């Protein structure tokens, strides 16, 4: 399974992060431990939502969509 997830910074609620992983718990732990350079400044993070995909290409495509302008609007309104 591949997971596409959205994180929200606890201290900076306007900061969101979209990512994809095969191990969601381990990945969130890495974000909160500061092991991901892009997210380390805005720790701690909390999980807003995630979606599981059995097809890796679908997960890649959905992550890419969520990072686009229309995908950000969709996520803000629907997720």
C-alpha cells in the first residue's frame, strides 16, 4: 500500500505538507523528529488526512495533483 497524506503544523496552522509513503507511522515520526529538512522548521506536525492506494502510480498522480493549485483548493475544501 502507498499512502498520500496531508500534515498540518501544530505551531503554524497555515503550514501544510503533502507527501507519499509506504509506512505512514514511520514517516510522520521522521517529520516530527526533524529528519526531513523541508518540514523540520515547522515541527511538530499532526496528520490531517491520508488516503491509501494499492496502485503506486495512482498514489504518485494523486500526490502530484494535491500539490497543484486546483489540488490545494480541493484539499482545503474537501479534505
